[in-house]
C-alpha cells in the first residue's frame, strides 16, 4: 500500500509539473502569436509604404516628362518668335 501511495504521489507531482510546463508553453505560444501578428502588421505597413512610394515616383516621373515636353515647346516657340523678329 505504501508503494502505491508513493507512486500516486510521484504521478501527482509529475502531473503538476507537466501542468505548469503546459501553462508556461501556452503563455509563450500566445506571446509568440501576438508578436507574429505585430510583425505581420508592420510588414504590411512597410509593403503599403513601398507601394505608395513607387506610385509617387511614377507620378513624379510623369510630371517630369510633362514639364520636359512643355519646356521643349516653349523653346520651339521662342526660337520661332526670335527667328521671325530678327529675319
């Protein structure tokens, strides 16, 4: 009977130990999942910022091209105007 009580005590102690370990692992997993969620949101935010930057760059390039065309047209008009006035 004493041997059975000792074994029961060991099983109970092991069960308590495993329960504490399980609780700790669950907490650790919850924290890891929360951190993963934060990192995912941060990555999504950076991806959106990158897309916004690419769009702004494309818009700037388009405006640059438009200004270049306007400048060329202005230069052509000035050359034509000067050639008419001087000749």
